[in-house]
C-alpha cells in the first residue's frame, strides 16, 4: 500500500478527494510539518515540504509535492541530488497574480493613491490621469501567470512584449525576446512586469544598467519572487527618478522590515506578497495534487514535474 503523508492547509473534503483519487493508498494528514516528519520513514509520497534531515531518514520516499508554485524551499542540495521526484502547484495562482498586476498597473497609471488621500481628507478634486490603452507591457517570464497577464493586457488594448528562456510564439504576445535582448524589451515598455521564478539564472538579473534602460515614465511591477531585481539598484531607480514608480508584491527580504525605505516611497505601492492568496488558488493546488496522485497510483506520467537543476 502506498503511504501518503500530507500537511498544510487542507480541509476534510480535500482529503477525501485525495483518498478517492488513490483508493489503494493510505492518506494520513498532519497539522504540522514536524509531526509529519516523525513518520517520514513510512512515506512513499509527501504533500508539503520536508527538511534535509528528514530526507535522510525517508528511505521509501519517491515523490514530494510542493504546495507552492515556486518550489524554492524544497530545492536544497540534498533534495536536488536525490532521486526523489518533485512536483509543484505552478499555475494555481496565475489568474489572481495577473489580476494583481493589472490592479497595480491601473493604480500606478492613474495615481490612485491621490484619490485615496483625497477621500480621507474629504477633498473633491478633478484631475487628468492616464489610461492603459495603447501602452506597452513587457513581461519577464511567460509561464502560466505571464501568459494570463498577456491576455488581460490585450483586453485593455495594450501592446505586449515578453521574454522567456526559450523564445517561441506565445498567444497574446506581440513579440517574444530572448534574454540577450532584455534591454530592448525594457526600453520599449511602459510597464515591466516580472513573473519569472527565482533561479540561479534570474537572481539579480535586473540591476542599475537594466533600470537605466527603462523609460523615465515607466513603472516596474514584481509579483513572482524578490531578488530578481537588485534591491539597491531598484531603490535608487525609484528615489532618483530613473523610472516613474513601482508596484511590489514580492520583495528581496520578506517580511519587508518595518524600517525598509520601500514602505515610504511616494511613487511605490507595496503589498505583502499577497497577490495569489485566494481560496481558489489553494483549491487549484489541491486539484493538481489530486490529479497527480491518481496518475501516480495508475503509473501515468506526473504533471508539473520540477527540473531540480533549473529550480522550477
């Protein structure tokens, strides 16, 4: 019998869906990761993260599913070197993340914070503001969330550029650039949105040269992972007017410290890496695992398998 150990925010009806998908398996739920790891020697499948110390004891383990879309916490050297197959919930938050990016673009483009300040002060002020129609959005990373964002940008009559590791025609993207032409994308974009995962290739890929390549009227938005932009360069870009502003949901350091200067920048909107925190995101992640559990017990190929050396 396949023993499946599960932890995380999982409801009873979701556990029942797991058991129904794999009627020959024993599915055990644990309220904490520590409690799960006490029985790790018995596990063939784990849904949730495990530590390197637990991995050493997991002699029967064949597959780990990460509830997050980005499996960063699971990609420690021991796991990467092991034969254990890892899958993720990538794609589960694509829709709300793209919505979050559109919200930030609209707020920045129209300076929505001025309306909020006026509302608090009971001030009735008419003013000219921008519109997204006709502007260009450059998307760094054309995975699930990047592609959904491209679709939404087209609904706002925007031009869409994108870059991905393997350039190929992509729906709703007017031109796809290789990484070698990133600066061209930056120079042409009114909004630069980072949807790419944090990997050894992407850490620090946006530095001073890249922010100086952007238009002084352009805005930077990041909702995938912090650290893809060098925080020092980004801060200078915002303080010194190399770019017009930013919408930051993902940050180089999280939680963002109370004394971080990003909180007080007048041209920046900060959200607490919260763009995909919806009940539907969680359910989509459960659905991915349930389908994979069915596949696993039926000897079918799994979906969302992580390339452990690429990091996603």
